[in-house]
């Protein structure tokens, strides 16, 4: 069974997100960063990184882990580096600040890295690296997460299921763009499988008693009242491929080990501790992040870089396909959707309904009220 979808104007969607986050107490700029990143994920076609990820910051806010009034600040910097504390804010604001700083430093010096810490969820990282792409630069960015994956051969979650994005400059063709999670299983996969009564795409859950692997979420999935994307799960998840496992740990080294503000995923609260509020430590739900930016124009001709990228992508796409297959390039479909600039996007209904009924409703807002507001503003 396919996930139930609805189609909506992305401008209206972004308006609703911004309006609700401001109703919760956020500033205009903070709410803009949240709505912009979530809207971008929908434009890219990453539905599980769209509206439903708002739930992560809503939960953190309700549990006293997110300070909606806090502003990120630079606490140390040099010519090619900086460290930014989110001061308990959301990652959306912190990562935008980190991206802007890294891009400006790389503009002059060719390369820059900015570390972040003490912030909460930042959603999909596609929007942040795309800011560098718009300046003909290359960027890599990620943060760690609460424990969502077991180490290879392990029984309980200790590792992040980290979002990771990287993008390089391109000319007329789609860029080399990676937009992935560094684990087989994400929290949204649990809710999707449970709601739609389907198996996972692989045997990625680990039975806590026997240690056996399974693709059936039914005995373990636990809905969280009022939410549609974020579910708890009593079974740990397996990282299936050793390469993914290795990359996951190297990403942890970047996000939290060499990061001066870093807290490794092994020291972060579990999902159950976050949603129950039982953990005494009320620090942020993300242990650390990084944004690495490279400006190729400092080292040579940017036109040559774009030409090489286009030639490379063309060569890949011209590869003869295997019978019954299509040659695909990572990130190409999302990029095509971005450049098309279509205003109508898909939204998962199990993300849409809880947002308006439970989250917006908390502030006496509804889809009807917000649509009337939006229509009135559109007519001005």
C-alpha cells in the first residue's frame, strides 16, 4: 500500500509552518528558517524530511529541551573556521548561521569549516548545502542524532541515524549531490510501515530478546500521541552494510569527537527518554554538527569545474543500462524538481493531519483559519 498523499501549495505550507512556530514563541527569522528548510525538502521530493520533521522540534520544545527564544552565537572563530553554539535553539537557525559563515570564509580563503553544538533537530540538510551550491561552492554537512541504530553485531541503539548532504558545483547538468541518512532505518520508516501495515525494505529491526533480525515492526512500534511521523520503537535497528557503519562512525567523529562542543550519540538521550521527559539532563537533542565549504574558484577556473562536472554526469548517464534497468544518478530527481520550481508539492497525510489538528490546534489555529489568513494576504 502506498502512503496516502495530498497535494498542496508549498507557499501555503511554508506559511503554516512559519505561523505555527511563531505562535509557539519563535522570532520571525527563526520561523523563516524552519519553514524554508521544510518547504525545500518538499520541493526536493523528500516527503519524510518534510512537514513531519516539525514534530521533532515540537517534542523538544514541549519537553523543555529547546529554548525557542534563544539565538545562536559565534563563540570562537578564525580566518577559516568558527564554532557556533545554538544556545538550545533549533538546528534550523544554527545550521543556517553556520552555512552563511562557512560560505563567506571560503569565498576569501578557499575552504572553511564551522562546528555547531547545543542545538536541536535541523531537519533535512539539503537546504543548507544548497546555499553553497547557489554560490558555485561545494559543501558537506551533517549532525549526529539521538541513538537510533545499533553498532554492527550489537543489540541496542548506540549510533546516530545521521542526515548527510554534500553537493558540488555544476554547469547545465544536475550536480553531484548526496542527500542520505547514514543508516538503513530512520524513525519515519517505523511510522510509515506501521500505519500502512507493510514490512520494512529489509530485515533491519533487532528483536530485543532473541537478537533475531526482522522486517516486521508490529511487535515493537509505539505511536506517540498527537504525532504522525515520530514513533518510538522497542527494537533496535541494524546497520546492514559495513561501509555504512564505517561512514556513520566517521561522521560521528566530525559531528561530535573533534567538535569542541560535541556530545557523542552514545551520551545523548534515547527517544523514550526524550518523549517521556524522564532524563534529568535537559540539554539539546543534537550532540554536534559541522558545515564544511570549499570554494573551487580560489584554486582555479570555476568554469572548468562546471565543465568537468557536466562531462562526468553526462558520461554516467550515457552508460548503457542493464536489461530492465535505468541508469540513475544520486540527487538528480530531487535537483530536477528544485529547478522546476513547481508550487504544488506532495505531503504525507499522516504528517499533515497531526500538524494541523494537534500542533496548530494547541495555539487555537486550524487549517481553515490558516488558509483564510493566507488567502487574505495573497489578495493584498
